[in-house]
C-alpha cells in the first residue's frame, strides 16, 4: 500500500500504518486525522469497486461455463465423437465395397478368357486332348470364383448401405444441435454484454464517489497531487516539455534527412500501397534507397526513390549488400 501511494505521487502521512491495519474497523478509522481518513475512505471505495468488478467477472465466467462451454464440451465429447466414429466406419465399408467390386470384375474377366479358350475345337486325333480338358476345368473354377465374388459384393453392399443410413441419421440430428449451439452462443454474447455494462456502471459509480472529495486530485493534471494546499517534499510533477516530447515521437518524413553513411539499396519483393502520406508506395522488382533513423520502429525503414520519400515495411524488401 505504501508503494501504491508513492506511485501516485501522494506523500504517506504519519500514522498511516495504523489506518491501513484498521480499514475494516470504523472506530479506528474515525480516530485517524482528517486527511488520512479521506485517503483511507478513497482507498476503501476503490477496493469495494474492484470487489464488485471481481464478483461480476466471476458471475460472467460461471454463466459462460454453464450456458456455452458445457453444452459445447458435451457435444464434442458425445455426439461429435460418435459421428466421427461412424463416419470412419462408413469409409471402411466403402473401401470393402470397392475391393469386392474389383475382385468380381477380375473374376469375370478371367472367366471370359477361360470360356473363349474352351470354345476351341479339340484335336481328337491326339491320344489325350489335354488342353481342352484343362480349359473346361479352368472355366468351371472361374465360374465358381465369380459366384463367390458376387456373393461377397452383395454382402459388402448391404453393410455399406446400412452404415450409410446410420451415418445419415446422425448427421441429420446435427441440425437440431446447431440450433441449440446458436442459442447458447446468443446467451454467451448477452452475458458478456451484461458483464461489460455492469463494469461500466460500477466504474461510473466510483467516479461519482471520488468526485465528492474536493481537492482530492487537485494540481497538475499530469498525475501530481497536493495535500492541504502545501507542496509536499515527496510530490512530483511531469516535466513541462513532456507533451512536446510526445509530439516529437511522431516521425515527420519531410524533415528526415538521409545520413551520410548507412544507406543501402533494396529490391522490392511485392507491390505495396501507402496507407498515408508518411509512407511510400512500392512496385515489385524496383530498386530503392533505404536507411533507418533513431527512434523508428524496427519493422520500418525510410525509403527514397528520386525525390519521393516515405516509410516502407522491411518485410517487403530484400536488402542488397
């Protein structure tokens, strides 16, 4: 607390430790001199406002957890996990169906080839028309293989259709879940709006309470404070040229001069359109002169092209040695 008051340029009055130790005891606060009592009352009001802000934040977090996070978590850990599992199963059924179709096609081609070979008239002058017998036997075997592949295809098609229907029903149920999620999202936005509104009202009330203390923040608007009309030893003020120093932080391109040394050539990688008059528009593949100036952001350089000059982003350049 000492550091808090030192930070805001307020001298610590004598007997302040007693006041801080008894902030919750009204009798002790009443025994403190007038100025410390006023300072302590201000600190109490700020602390009470912060306590109310914390309560509003806890209420917002609880409402968000109940109305938005819990339904979303239940969906991800329940319905969505089931849907993902069924979709993977459907993909496996599709692969099995494609495999069965390929096997049946292969068996039919082999059966046709064996049938064509079996249609050839055998040479009965041979003692054993061996090729003819073998072709007839192969044709019978491939016919059996075709029947088996066709049966497996029918089974795979049935399983795929059944799994596709299950997945379709689950996906159709998501529409109602989406409606519920939108409602939860609206409740979350409303809770967040109410939270920020409540915080705004609390801060407005705090400003009104602090405004009831005359001369509480009198003096230099640059955060200096006065007590009892006298300037305390620990009191500090901002330098008079602070405002002008802030103004000089803004880089004025027209006043920047190229240094005698340190300029480099750079190749432009991409087109760039200047956002304001302090920037320089770029065209891809052109060469410009670049350099840096003190106090400038490291992501920018000053670029010159002829009599044109302005800030350019480093990421759009390739610095040449």
